[in-house]
C-alpha cells in the first residue's frame, strides 16, 4: 500500500513539473512574440485589436510571474532582485531538481521492493 501511494505521489510530482515547464515556455513565447510585434509604441495610438493583445500579454505575464513566485516560494522577490530571465532559469533548475528527487525516490522505492 505504501509503495503504491509513493508511486502516485511520484507520478503527480513528475506531471506537475512537466506542466510547469510547458506553461512557462508557452507564456514566455507569447510574451516575446507580442512584445516584438507591438514594439514600444504608445498604447493610445494602437488599434483596439492591438490593445487587446497587450491586455492578453499582460495577463499571461502576470500568470508567469505568479508561477515563478510560487516556484521560488517568495512572493515575487526573486524576480525583483535578479530579473525575469535569471528567475526563469533558476525556476527551471528548481523544477529539474524536484524531478531528480522524485526519480531518486522512485528508484529507492523499487530497491526496497526487492530487499
């Protein structure tokens, strides 16, 4: 029973880490693409469709910042201190480390089964 519960926890941790990486990558691509398209134009001179793109971009950027704050467990201070790109790279390393811990735990569980 305990091994089954540990396997379920492991599977959930791996799936969560994978989803986090996918979500961050998608958000980053959206932010980058819309920023390149819109440049640094004054929002007041942009057509309504462009304003909606800016609003959507800002919504995704906010979601990405929230996700980074959750990964760093700091309420957003890491991004403020080190910048967005470094915070993103550090978050990726945190998630990779969590994956490694989950993988190690799975191996330990398998070894316990054969003892």
